[in-house]
C-alpha cells in the first residue's frame, strides 16, 4: 500500500513577522515534487498561523503545534481544536517531546488530546520517542510502544494520523539517528501496529522521523523502507528545507 511521503516543518517558538515573510517566500519559490509525491505541512506558532495560511502556496498546508484536550471554554491561554477547525487549519502536532518534558504532558494526556482533535476532524501528527537514558537502558521499543498504545487505546480511525518517531536525544542536537537506527524503530513500530491495531493500519500509517534532519542527511534516511517522511525542526526555518522536501524523490525511484 502506497504511503505518500510526508514532510512537516515544525517552527517551534521561532519567528518574527519579517522572518515569517522571508521563510514563506522561500517556500513559495521552492521547486519541489508534486502533491502526488509529497505532502508538505508547515507548523508556525499559533499567532502566525493565519498569515502563513493565507500567504503560503496552495499545495502546502499548515499545522498548529498543539491544541486543547477538550472543548474550549474557561481555559486561559489554550487554543481549542474547534478554533483550528474554524480557521480551516487542517493539522495539529500533538505530543511533541518538548511538551512532554517541559510541560509534563503524559502519554495518557497526549492520547486524550489526539482522540479529541480527531473527533473534531483535525489531522494529527502524533509524536513519540525515547530519551538517551532510555535508549542506553535498552528500553527504546518499550517506551515508544507505550506511547503509541496510549494513543491506540483511544482512537479507532488512523487515516488522519501520522506517527512521528523523534528520539529525544536527536532533537535539536545535531546528533541524527543513523538510517539503520531509525529504520529499526520504524520497522518495530509497524510490527507493533500490525499486532496491536491491524495489518491494514500498519501498512497504511505513515511513520515519519524527526531529530536533526538536514539537507545533508535526508536522502539516506528517506531511502529506508519504513520511513515515510520527516518532521523537521531547525532546518525547516532554512532554505535547505526545500532539499528535505525533495528527498521524497528517493522513494519515487525506489
Ligand atoms: P530538529 O527538531 O529538527 O531541530 O532536531 C525536530 C523536532 O523537534 O520536530
């Protein structure tokens, strides 16, 4: 079953009005494969979502970096899934490790958020990944399986979910997982989905990699059979993001 290559650009908490304009014009001028080959989703901070959405080329889409766990109301500082839907923001990133570690978001909390966002019609980039300590202790698979299970227990429809495997030790560190390390976890995750959700979901769900992806390392990673794209942080703010989008071609010719 074909899984369309997916490249997400997670701007995190970066950008000024001027910088946003510049990044969007670079993206708009980028010569990239067609929408049949690659799905591109740009995730600026909330405050820039409307301007990015209205100025971005129509073959790229936008994502929020978070949303609230249930219907909006008296939750100061939160943004509800309903608001994203209202603004026609089609995607949301949930469970990023920076939120898990800095803000204490548990796997259960993330699972509830994923379920709620899906119930409102959003597409979700759900992030999972182990810390260096967990990897060195040999518990990588147990950790990512538990994080995935907390999502799988709460949802039935996986068609709007992209699973982002982002080893915490590789995020923002310049220390990218080797293609073999990434492939191993992606393969195991697919096996986990097959055994615990369904063979169909395992075959069709995109599992993307995140953590120090760059213009230099993307092609080799993209060539791995169970790797269906990237969630890019730092490099998504730079012109090399175009090269990362282009790495989708590696799959086409595979
Ligand atoms: P990075 O971030 O590419 O800067 O390592 C990836 C992410 O956190 O999504």
